C-alpha cells in the first residue's frame, strides 16, 4: 500500500461561459425610392469583449449591403451601411474567486449576422438581423492531484521469440 499526498497545479481554464441569440431591427436610408429588394447580405463582422464581474460586454460592427431596384424596376443600386452594436451577456461562472480584470475574454460568432427579413417603407429599408455570440472567460484555476510517494513496480517485458530462418523455405 502506498502513501499519497496532494499537490496543487495552477493552470489556465474556462471559468465562465455563455451564449445568446440576438434578433435586432435596423433601418437604412437609400438614395432612391426602392421598388424591389433584389438582395441583402452582411459582411465584415468584427467584435471584441470586455469583462465586468459575471458579464461580458461585446462591442462589434458589421456592414450591410442592400441591392435594390428603383424607378419601377428599371434601374438598380447597392447601398452599404456600417452598423455598430453593443451586447451584454451574463455568464455562468464556475469559479468566482478567479474573476479579475486580467482574465482572457474569448468571443466567438456562433452564427454570423444574417438578414432574416427585409421590408421597404418609403425610402427606407427595414432589416431584421439575427446573430449568435458565444463567450468564454479564461482565468487561472487550481487543480489538486494525488502524488504517490511509493513508486509502482516496473512490469517485466518479455522478449519476442527469435525467428529461426531455417524454417522459412522458398518454393
């Protein structure tokens, strides 16, 4: 029977995480009175996160391109607009003692912003955009492990039998 004691290892670990789906409405003014929306897409999504206790504030932006026809569907144009956002995500924290301003914040776009619905109202284009963000807080954590004081015995490794070349015959 061997005696054991414990040692603590300090390591980086995920101490809090969460995700949230956001559905937001936006409005774009266009130069001409649109007749038909021909296409709409979101590009250039960027974001960063900052920590405040068990909340992470995500500041981000994306560009929206709207391709539309006007003048009774006889001409087309594309309008681009940049939108900024700020989202707050409350997290389930596993280790409140490890929370500090030095924690690493990892923000992921689990679902890139996409246009779910688009409508024309006068010279304005109204958009419903959906995105999903995931956040992890990484901090120092302690892991306790058992240390065996007595070394376990070595297993004997049996040698493979040698092959006698005389038994191999060519036909």
